[in-house]
C-alpha cells in the first residue's frame, strides 16, 4: 500500500447477480459503520483500528502478524493475537454475513456494495474529475472535486490508534490537500479569483509551509487587483521558509513573483477558461428563435455568411490569411427586417462558432439605450463569470470580456444599436470570433466593419413572405390583390407580417378585402423616404386594423417606461379585469405589435412603443385619459409596494403616511412571494416613479420610492433608485412642493448612505428635515434624523449622533411606530457601544430585539441581532455576541440583503481577531470584501485594517502592510480618526 492514494476493497457494480448490501462505512473522519441509516457499534478504538485496516486493504487478506503490526507496531502486547481474534469475532457479529471473512490465518473485508465506503466514492469522483479536466470540462471537474472533498468529516480515521492508522491519516490528508489545491487551481482558471482569496487565506494560515497554496493565493490576489498583497505573500513565504526550514521558495513561486513584478499580461486572466465545453455553464446559446417563414434575402445571407466564414477559418478564398475577427453591421429603416436577417444568418453559422452565441437588444432606438457596462456584465455572467468577479468599470469589464473570448469561437449579435460608440466595447477583438450588428444608422465610423445596407424586399420576396403567412390557397386565386397589399406595405417585412397575420387570423376575409382596406391609407412609399415617418407609416397599417379596444390598449400601454410590463400592471393601465386585459394583449401579440417576453409579461419593440405614444397623443378622444392611465399604474405599483413593505415590517406605520391610492394593487400573504414581486418589478417600478416628475403623481411617485426602500438597502437597482430619487427631488423643488421634496431627499439620503457617500447623504438629510418641518410632515424627520445620526456616529461626532438618534426615537414613539422605535434603539445601542458604554448598549439592543420579535419581523430582527451582537462583543461576552451575529448573517441572506451580509462578516472578523483567532478573522474579512458592505470606502478601509491585523498575527507581515496601505488611503479620504490607528500600525513595518 505505497501508492499516494490509498486503494480500497473492490466494490460491486450495478448488474451484479447478488443484491447489494446496505452496509456503509466511513473512514474520512471517525471510523463508522451503518446499516442503512442505523449506526452500528464498532467497539473500542483498537477494534475500529482493525476495521479500518481491513477496509483500506483493497479486499486482500491481512495476516494476523500484519494486523498486529498495524495496531501496535513494535510494542504489541503478549496477548495481541488473541485480541485480534476477539475484535474480528465481535465485528463479524455486527456486520452482515460474509463481509468479514477468515482466510489463511488472516482476515479480509469482501463483497461491499456500490458506494459502501466513503473513500471509494471520493476516489471515484476524483478520477471522474481528472477525466473531466482532461477534456476541458472544468465546471464539471470542480463540481466533482467539491463533492469528493465534502465527504471528509474532520480528520480521517479520527481517534483510531496504531502506526498504520497514523500513516494512513498522513496519506489521506496529503491526498485531500492535493484535491483541494487542484480544485482551487480550477477555480482560478474559471475566473473565480475573488471568491478563492478568502478560502486560500484561511488555508495558508492553517498550512503555512505549503508553497502551492501560497502560490495560488498570490495568483488570486493579483487577479483581484491586489498586486501589493500578492507580492507581500511572497515576502512572507520567503521569510517563513528561511526561518523554519532554512530554504528559499521553490522555483515556481519565485517565477510567479517575477511575473507579477513584470505585470505579465498572461497572468491577468485564467490560462484556459475557454476550454470549458459545458453548454449550461459557459457556452451560451442566446440567439432568439429564427422565424419559420424566413423568406428571400438570399444575396444578403450569402454575403454575411461569407464574412462569418472568414472568422471561423472556413473562408476559403477570403484572402485574410487565416482566421480574423469579423464584424458585419446591418443598417436600415425600422421594420426592414434587420433583426430577422441577422438572427437567421446567426443560426446558420452556429456550427462554425461552437463556443457559443451571445445576443443583446441594445435598445438604441429608445430614449434610454442600454449601457455598455450593463451589457458586458450580462455577457460575462453568460460566459460563466461569478458576480463577485465582474469588475465595476466599463474598461475593466471590456478587457475581461475580450480576455474570456480569446481563443474561443463565439458569435455576438448586437441588435438595435444606437451608434458605434455603444458597440465598440462589446466587440470580441480576437480572431475566431465574429459580431453581427444591427442599427438604424450606417456605422461608417466602426473601424473594420463590413457594412450592409438592408433595403426593402423585392416585390417577389414580399409576395413570397405574405404567401407563407396567409397560405398558398388563399393567395393563388387573388395574386393581384396580394401584390396590392405588399405594395401598400411598402415592401417592408414588418408591415407585411402585420397585415398578413391579420388576414390569417380572419378566415372570413379575402385578400381583396384586406387590399381594399389598405388602399385608402396614407401614401406609404412617399413616407418611406422620410426617415422615421416611414416606420410610422408601416406601423399604421397594423394599427388601422385594430378593433377600438385593441387600439386603446396599444396606445395606453405604450405610455409606460420600463423594459416590459406585467399583466397586472397592464390591467391597471387599461382599467380592465385581468382576463379581458390578457385577451387584448394576446391579440396584439398576434399582430406583432406587442411581444410576449415571458408568460404574463409583455413588451414593445422600441420603435413600436414610440409609435404607440404618438398614436396616444393624436387619437385619444378624452384629454385626461393618458394621465389617468399613468395614474392608475402608479397607484398599482404604490399600493402593491406598500403591501410588500407592510409584510416585511409588520407594525411599521410608515405605510399609513403614504399618499392614498384609488387603484388597488396585488395582495400577498407569503413574504417570499412579496419580495419576489418587488425585485422582479424593480426596473418597471422605478421607471414608473421617474416618469412622474410632473402632474399630480409627484407625491405618490416619491412615496413609491419609500415603499420600495428595500431596493436601495439591498444594493440591487441602487443606481436606478438614486437616479429616480434625484429626478423627483428636482421636480418637487421646481414645483415648490416642500412635502414631496423632503421625502425625495430622504430617499436619496438613504441611497447615498448605503453607498458610503456621507457628505451627500448628510446634506440631503439636513435639507429633508428643514423642509419636512416647514411642511409639518413628521415622518421624514424621523427617517432623516436616523441617517444623520448614523453619519455622525460613523464620523465620531457622538454628541450630535445622540441628539439625532434620540430625535428619531422620540418621533417614532410619538407616531406609535414600534419597528421604527426598535431600529432607533438599536442605532442608539451602536452609539453607546462606540462611547464605551457596553451595558447601556446591550440593554438598548435587547429592547429593540424584543420589539422586533414581538412583531414577527425578520429583516428588522436581523438588524437588531446585528446591533446586539456588536454590543455584546464590546461588553466582552464573545460567545453570545457571535451567536447573535451568526443568526443575523443567516437572516440577511434569506432577505437578500447582500450588503448587510458583508457588513456582518466584517463584524464577525473583528470578533475573531479580538478573541485571538486570526485565521477565522481573515476568512470572514475576505468574505466581506468579496460580497460588499454598507458604508462604501469607509467600511472597506476598516475591513482591510482588520484583515491586515489578522494577517500580521499569522506572520504574513508584508501582505498585512499592503492591506494597511490601501486602508490608510481610504480612511484618510473619508476623514475619519481611524486613519491614525493605521498609521501607527504601519510605522514599525515601514521603518523596517
């Protein structure tokens, strides 16, 4: 048994004639035996040692002498042979017949069933992982290794005596670490460096002399943008090896240090993430479905296919000398079929791009086109990048995107682009990849692009498309009428599809009836030459065929901003029952004037939405109908969001101070369902609020932001939330509505505070209090006073903080707002903890937690437990404090409050550091950095300070110095007194 990985008894495979036994054995932890779920008595430590030795014997017989040596070594007792026989006899009685057999004066374990031994299962998964890795399926390999590593339950053969067990423990631990290193190496190859830092920090603390772990940590830190820390790890390692072993780091570690110093570009990205073939994980297939009745365009299809073939390496006489990165840009008026053609060509080219196809609608025709950084974030996720590994800036995202596509063959379809500036960051930039771009404008400034001007269909192609949709039988007898129809459509594919769909859906109509209806329409060919008016003329064909109820729905639904609209929101716009609304929307889908984004959700094409709004301005017979429709959908969002707020915060009286609504919203009884709605509707809800900058909806729009406060606090949609709040603030100020302005400023203050922009938050909160006082509106005063108190607390202005937080508490009490009062008590607890009054801090936090528990609050209870945990730690009651913070961490996770999760990890790290557990402290600090936290740069500086202290305690002084230097920059920028402590920490290190 000298192999690196211990072998185990051969196990029967499925298909054996014998029924598999139900015995299960564990050796990757305490030695245990089970029959099904029933644990079996395995006896004394020596008896378990005998069982372990037989289980690890490959099913071969172990002689009595070998077993005696395994259990006692050279110091065996005089009755060792009798003891071995006794142990074997006892085990035989416990195990199934025929499992422990006597043979040739020794013993063996035979006939184990599939998966009977945890080590055998781990070996099998590890072997499968190696095969998966060899084929490039890194995602599958990582999954298998994680499953194998998950079988360990502490130390292998725990508590088992004897020299054989000790040798196997060492061997198994070395194997486990090898598997762990292999999995971590694949983590880095897959771009998961940010997540790996936390785990590697803890592992290097536990195994300080294991150089491979140090090497992986250096690489993970470097790829996370933490070059100074990466180099500090090398310095710590070199010093440690010299002190402990008198040797230098191995060649691989030295080479990595030099490559980092030289900023080797090959280190910046995983060496081979592109080899992962897993379709579900990193081989996107995002192309929309091609239309089954695609017609004509043969010359364009051939032209574009030839360009794409040049990128795939099948270009033949393309003259490029090999594979190139191909870009084709299709331009034409709206409705000419750019997207249909591009999708059709892309589907035909799929075999040439086996590593995937990406698609995005860039919404270039609308007033708010898609931001390139948002699109890149979606593309990186589709390519398998973890959220935490996606950079913040456009330039960094574009660089990572191009790096991930390097060596791959991926087709990117960028639909409905605004201009070349929007497209450039989204181009792959490497050979073997290709991009198809559609736009209303010719992209003459897109360097290297193959430009295609897509014109209307020829009469033959237009008639063929019309015939495919309507049916050959109906068209054949009325060919001239059919030609009149497609001519009236201006030969535009979208207009032809709309008209043909209407005819196909009405079996009683003839083609001549449709032609007659279209004959009196505006002169479409003339308008075709007038830019956007041609698009409107095309849409007019379908719009003119709508029934009055359909036309009204089309006009009013186009008024609302947002990427799409739910059926319930559409019912509010139309003021109709859900069933009738769905029938109308589905009829609009049939005419292609509306798209079904998903079951129960609908969206307009950008140009169709603009046309619908023009129709609403032109055709609404009642002057107030447009405003009434928007008022109803605003009511719907406000009423529903207020209901979600009430479910999240039972007893919170904020909802009673919101503007009344005339239209009801959705009602939820399940808290998870309510939160699902809020986060799903976030973009539509915020877009609706932002639209209400004029008219009588201003106050309700501001209150909608209040009711949707979770969107800002969770970090989700925070930017859109702040944008809406700022727009409403400005609108209220212009309108002279001090009540709306104070509330909008309160919402904006909350957003700034969550992002750590304390100066902006304090200014907004100060103005909010002044305005609310003028408006005699007490609720914003409590909210804004809370924000000002937290800011003063963070900046060490304790007297001001106490004044603000006491004002907030008194305001909530006067209003009977028990959750608000509890939050104020918890905030005061945090203040007294900072003022070194731990008994008072604990008492106040306990009072807050008690209120939250009485009210059945979950998210707020998490905040209360967080405050109580911090107070208990300051009081020196570490176990109790850790228990509270651990509960808070779980609650924040279930409530999707990622920033509070990260903040709690930071507090747990502080606790472990104080309690002299630096390895655990470093791990939690790294998790906080990976997740994010409330407070922005100020808290990041504090987290880095704690991480540096933890690393320093672990002997990693160079990396600690790197953390403290970054922390000092952040804390000095924030102007807080904590910067002095970091300077003090750095003084002896920098001096040395």
